């Protein structure tokens, strides 16, 4: 079983910045990719950014140029640097990992989420 724990959320004013972290732990054999999703109340979960084990990154159009995803493979940790935050960025941000453990086949693990609130 893989556990993902997010941190770094909070309340900021529009134009501000936050840096989210997500650390994966457990009997990890391989992490193929990690990413960030967000979900506002009443809306479906939206993909935000992803990074592969090789370091290749991708972003949703809504955050390109403002957010940066990075990872520390040795720590099994992914980060999301969020700059120029907008009220529409307000959501619960969840970490995702495409992982394989020593005892399981490849599957998607999810963290519990961290709240990001951006005031206008």
C-alpha cells in the first residue's frame, strides 16, 4: 500500500504564491509518474499537472506559465509551485501517483488533498 500526503495548502490573496508538496511512502517498487489534480465543490476533479519518472512535465492550459511541477525521486516527493494565483484556482488539490509496489501491480494512488483558497 502506498500513502500520499499533501501539504502546503492555505489561504492567499490573488497574485500570491503557494508551494504544495506530496510525499509518497510505503512498499514502493516503481513510480511511473506523479501529478496534481484539483476539485472545487460541485465540480469534477480536474487534472492540473504531471511529471514522469524521467522528468517530463505536462500542464493543463489553465495553469501553464503560472504553475511548475517538479519532483525529488530520491524522496518520492512531487511539488507544485503555484504563482500568480487566481480565485479560480481555489480547490482541494490532490496528489496522484502511478505506482507499483513490491506486492501489487501498477495502480493509481491518491492523497487526501490539501485546500488552496485564493481570495480576490
